[in-house]
C-alpha cells in the first residue's frame, strides 16, 4: 500500500505492478466484506450470537482499513448448539458444505477439530464456522460463552460486530500463526501491531494465554515478531527468548530456505507445536491425539 502510493523509492514499473495488486486485493476485500455483512444481518435476524475472528474486520482493527490485509476466508465463532442452524441458514443463501462436513457434529469432530466449512460457488467466499476458539487437541475447549467476557462490539459498515478484545486477539493470532508455522509474514505483522499498542493489553494477553495453556507459544510468537519486524522496539527478555529460541530458529530457517512457499507442511506444524508446548504433559497429549 505504501510502496504503491510512492512512499518508497522503487522503480515505476514495480510500483505499477504493486498498485495493480493493491487494487485487486481491495476488490477482493469488498467481496468478503459484503459476505460478512450478509451473514451478520442473517444471524441478527435469526438471533444467533456471532463473533468475527479474522477476515476484513481484522484488517480494520489492525490497519484501519478492510482493504489493507489479504483475506482468504471468513472465520466466525458461534455457540456449539447454533452451528447446524447457521449452516442451514447459509445453505439457504447458496453456500455448500465442504471437506465432507455435516451440520451436525459427531463426537470425533467435537474432540479433534474446531470448525465446519462452507463455500459459496458464485462469490467464492469460504466461511469457517468455529464452535471452539482453538483446535481442541490436547487442551480445554473454549467456546463462545467461555470467551464472551473478552468480546466487544465495534462499528463495521453500519453494523455492530462482536470481535475479540486486543488481549484475546493477540493470543488468538499467536496461536493461529503457530498452527501454520508462520507461513505468511503478515500474521507476524498483526502480532507486532497488537504487541506494541499498550502494556495493559500485553499483561492481559499473558493472563489469557496462561488460562489457555499456551504461554510458551504466545511468548515465542511475540519474540519472533520483535526479532524480525521490530528492530527499534522492545526486545524480548532473556528467559522467554531461551524458551522460544529453538522454535523461532526453526521458523526463520524455513523462511530463509523457501521464502516463497505459502504453507507449512504437516510435519513442520507438528514439530513447531512440540517445540512450543508448555509442558511435557502437553507434548504427550499432542502426540497421543495426533
């Protein structure tokens, strides 16, 4: 965005390419925004409580504009009992279930995964309907009611949409990026933007991370963001840096070897999870559930 606007000294040809990409991303963001507004309105009419976790509303939270972040899907959190109702509501609007998902959740799905996926064939907007905040493997499940106190309404295109407060959002983004071994640099940029906002949010994030049993993973993510993106800001402490050193070295080496690869492999995700689990019991649970 800044380079295409001429704020950086780059050749005109490169600037025009970037400008075209910015414009294309803005159009995509508007398409996803329209889909989000449609779902918010439908859930309001059907009395289904909903929170938006990422997508275009996260771009507004972090950067002040829905167009300043690439969005690949909409992540929505609803109550476990409301998942079948919301799926059928979306099916009536042309969405199709994907990945063999069903509206009703079987016992394995409840214990092993945390969302149901639908996609609209015309608009090509995928939606992940989350019933747990994080994947439940080896951890206590946190649903909508468990985190309701950490939600707040923000204005979004004439609507009031529930989102995570800064502290909970910081923990969620750390967990999400770790789950995918930080294969997108923007995920770290989002963590860095939140990390630098206020000391109070940082302290509250540490408290929420402790509640979720993910303190080591969150500390590793914040250390990684500070190391790669915030050379002039607060540097990580010695003790947390030692705890997360191996995990971050693992990520940095992968970025150096294959900077253009868009996703981490299953093996990389598993190794990163092991390196950032908070205790030996968590490591054993991860191995057992896998």
